[in-house]
């Protein structure tokens, strides 16, 4: 971590994680509270999918209340729907787009340029692009929608950005610049990441995919399910609190905090600092890097009886965001759920017709460009299929005499087509002549 000594010598990268993205909010709040220099002195913030939204909130100086309320509002929306994410009213891309237009300032593209890097995947070749420059406010919001757009989950037609189609950036580069030694990486999935949940499984296998590593364990599997199928808001809030604790463990292990907070939470006396082995640089009087303390305990949310003592601002934001109004409590109660399922055969056709009609009306301004793109995709696909079918039919219908037999060619390689003179003699005559 020697790069932390130089101002602006490091970056922060946040992975895509869907509804688990609230984990990033807890990490950010801990860094702001315990080590503000890591946020203020960072050169650039990278992110894909929900990680890009958290990076955006850091660049714009948004509070924890802003990030928690926006994500948990979508979680509570899914909770109210009788069919969850399969309900026709579920539209995450439209919901996020509306929130961005309501809350982002007019000069957001200027503030984000050269400070924010958004990972996107180009459709259909799957090439990754990291965009750091934005010309207009609409272009910046469109880039955020592209990096969040999971195919089939958010819709069928990928959104357009600068004349090309892009989808979720996590599908090609989930953790931008994770291989760079000056990048502090954050992920709610356990793996080879700087800030992530502690490895409590005995599995030693890791899966490297989408430029990120994941430990093969049941906990990571269920975290992946939660990122697509959101649990209750209280469970999502606990993942946010866990992000705060994991970031605090990262800071204490590298000596970036002044006091050992985690040891006080588990009611243990902090052990004496054991110095690492001294290198040749230390013997010559040179400055060595910070000592990593691996004895810092792993604290879970259940081990903290009063989280408000650690971060009053984050706890207040989570409680406010998880609070439900009267009608929502009625809908989420057991009688409300039973009544909703009983009336589902009657209400679902009308809801499907209403929400599909509304989306059709919202899609009409973009219909010409989308239809032209679908026409070009259909044309290129048809030409490719035609070319493959034509080559296959030509090979199938060619006469047997025209098909070269490799064994026969090897036997006739030294025989001339006329006479008994070898081919190499004919080539020699041509060269002499």
C-alpha cells in the first residue's frame, strides 16, 4: 500500500452486484468516516452496474441517505408486487432512469468527466468499454442505464450510447482495473478483493470470470441470488452494515485508523503489534511499507448489538429507508399477500395490459432507432446464416471426383501429370529454361 503515500496515486473500483450494491454504500460510509483521505485523494472512481451508481454518488458528494433510499425504494417496490420481479409492473431500468433525472444536477456530466469510469459491454460482440468523458447530461444518464441493463432481466432491446448498443458492464469487466496494484477493489462477493466479506468457508477453489475472482462457496451462491432476487429490505440493510465492518477491518489491518474498534466490539484486548520481517531496505535506514496485521478479527453484523454507536448517520439512513407506510405494511402482511394471490387471476390481465401499454407509449419516441437497429441485426444474421448454408450445400453437392483425397494426393505428389517424369524434374527444367 505504498501508493497511498502519493496524493492522487490510487483509484477505487466497485464491482457490479445488483441489489447487493448497498454493500458499497456501507464501505463508502466507513471510508468517509474513518479514512476520509482515501475518498478525497483518489484520482478516479470506477464501477460497473450498481457499483457505478455508488461511484457516481461519491463523485457528486451524495449522502448515505440518498444512496440507501434510492436502492431500498426499489427493493420495497419488488416486495409489494405479488409476483416479485416477474410482475409486469417491475421495470428497474425505468425506475432508475426516473430517479436519476430527478436528482442529478444539470452539470453532472462535467463533474463526472475524468473522475468517474463506467464499465459497459458492447452488444453483440461483448467488448468492454470504460467511459470517462461525457458530453451532455442525457449522455451521462444513458451511460449509467447501459451499465445497469441486464439482458432479458431489464428488457429485450439494449439501450443505445453514441450510436452503439451496450448492456451490463459486469458481463465483460465486473471489477475495472482490479489487476492494477494502485486500485482499491470493493466487492460484496468473497474473492481476491481488497474489501469483501471474510472467507469463512474451507473451500480453496476460486472462479475467475468477468475480470473478477469469486470463491466457490454456498454463501457466494446465495449472494448472487440476492443480487437478482432481492430479499426483505432489512436483510439488504444488514449487507450494508456488513460492508461498513469489512471496510473497517481493511483499514485496521493496514494501520489506517487510529484506534482498534473491532477488538472492542468482540470484547477482547488487542494483542501487541508483531513486526514483520525486516528487509534489506530497513537495515540500510530506508523507509518500509506499513505492516499488515492479520490478527484483526472478522466481525459480523450479529456481533454488533448497537450499530448506531459505529455510524449514527448510516444507521439513521437505513432505518429511514426501511420504514414502510401503512398501505405498504398492509400489502406485505400475510393477509394482504393471501388476498393478492387470491385476486391475481382477476387483476393480472388488467395490470399486464395497463403496464405494457404505458411502456409502449414511453417507447414510441425511441421506436424508429430501435426498429432500424433490429432491422440491421436481422439483416446481418440472415446474411450470415445464408452464407453458412450456401457453403455447406456446395460442399455437400460437389461431385466425388472434385473432392480431393488427401491420401491420393500424397501418393501422387512425386508423379507428373503427363509421362513418368517426376514433378521436381519439371520444376527444375522451368528454372533452367
